[in-house]
C-alpha cells in the first residue's frame, strides 16, 4: 500500500472515529479489559509503553464505532493495576482485577519476576490472560493454562532466524556467553548455544552472574585471553550497558556483542568504541523503518502520547494488535464472556496489523520481528520473517 493510500486510510478512520464516537457511547455494550503491569519501579520502561499501546488500540477501536458481536456494538474500557515491578505487588494487582466479575480478559507484564504470579493467578481463576514475559514460554500450552497466551515470539522461534543474521553481520567465529544465573537465562542458553554451533560459531565458555551484580570485572576477566571475537549477553538493559562499559575498562575483551534483549540503548553511547552490537526488536523497528504502516503508527503514537520515539517505545506494540485480534475473536465466537470459545477462535487466527501476527494452537505468538544492528557508526535493522 502506498504512503498516500495508507495515510488516507488513517485519515478516514480518524474521521469516522469522530463521527461515530457519540453514537457509540449511547448504544454500545462495554467490554472491560484488564491490564496489570509495572507502571512504577525498574520494570516500568517495558510496561508503561505496553499500556500506551493498549490505550491507543482501545481509543482507535472505540473511536471507529467499536466492534460488533452478534450484531451488537461494544466499546472497550481498560481497568489497570500497577505491579510496581514486585512479585507481591503484582499478585495483589492481579487479585484486584479478578475481583471484578466483568473482567474476562487481562493483558500485561513484560518481565518474568512480577509476571509469573499474575499468570499463575489468572490460570487458577480461569481468566484469559495475554502476557509478554519470557517465562510464559514454560506456562503457555501446559495443562491448566489453556486460556494463557504470550504476545511475543518464543526464544526458539526468534533464535532460528536471529543467529544466522548475527553471525553473518558481525562475522562471528568464537563466542562466550555471559548471562544472569536464573531460570530464564538457562532456558535461552539451551536455545541459542546449539544454533551458534550449527552456524559454525564455537561457544567456548558460558558464565552466569548473580542477579543484581554491578561489578562485572571479576567475571569478565575469565573471558580474557580466550581468543573470543564476541560475547552473548542478556537480558536487561542495565546489565548489558554495565557489561559493555566494564569490558572496555577491563580491556583485552571482545568488542562485538550479541544481546538477548530488546533495545539498542545499552550500546548507543559506546558505538564508536565497539565493533558491533545486535539485539532483538521483538515487535517492529521504530527508529529506521520504511514500512508505511509502522510510520503511520508512529505518527499516531506521537499524537496520542505527546512523546517522541525512544529505545523502549517499540514495546508499545506488544499488545496493540492483540487488542484488535481479541475483538475479532469475540465476534467470531459470538460472545464477549465465554473465554474458552474466544481463546479457541484466537488460536490460529492470522492478523495483518502493524505486526503480522498469529497465535499457534497452544497460545504462543508467531509474529515477524526485526533485528537491530549497530555497526560501523550506523544503526539499522533487518526484518526476520517468521510468519
């Protein structure tokens, strides 16, 4: 679709939104959509943009006349609770949403520590939950979690395309892995290590650091003198930034970094001191995209939030398309309350939105992603076609 046609379509949607919103408020039923996420605390950089994306989708749907189920129009209201980046607060937030009998679907949480108690409680209460955190890969599809979905690709799905691109772009031959000592890291080491080997890259060592580490020098010295040309690091921006900075300070260490994380921010200030940095953009590249749909979404985001695009903004696309898909699944199921019927329609649905997106038979997202690259003073991305 050309830029002019897409912009015309967006203008038409917005015009229709203004015309239809007054009538919708008088005639539509209401679907309450719960959101729980870390709106405060260290994880807010992920979950605040995610909420903004949900709010955009809801505003656009409601403004365009809502969505119909059985011939009746419905508008969406978001009920939000703050997980505060803490598992106990997340559990309390989840309980608050569960106390509202009109909430049948909950979205949110992009980090595993506060996410697990939310997913656990939603599954126990038989409430449909669409989350984004990595540990959901071990939850979705398991008995008792038939109503659980993850809105981002699994590590296994992303890694198969990510590793060959990384190896080619950075010219890798011998890599070391340095990641936190937790279950999430151990899971993705199992996914990535054999793929590097298959791509002809020797994984010569794997080291785990304790979560909360700030002084990486002792563990970094273990990587000296090993003939490495790169390091695979993850998965939080503060850790990645500290590892890059301290690697340069310690010296005699690789200057190429493969980041199992979702932002180029850790490497930006060191771009002229390192030889390469690659990361996973698990939704879409908002910094250098030529996609007209992405460009139009960026314009709408800026207008809706009064914010510029920054490194973490792309998390706003985590649940954006999923909200539209949910409306279509409710329409197809003929119900806004029968969660099993809605879930059955959502699984296998393909939606060509800002992301081309589907959910498999278990509830795992299958969606195209972009691979971010900083190399030679340039920042660019390469699309990874998954769906």
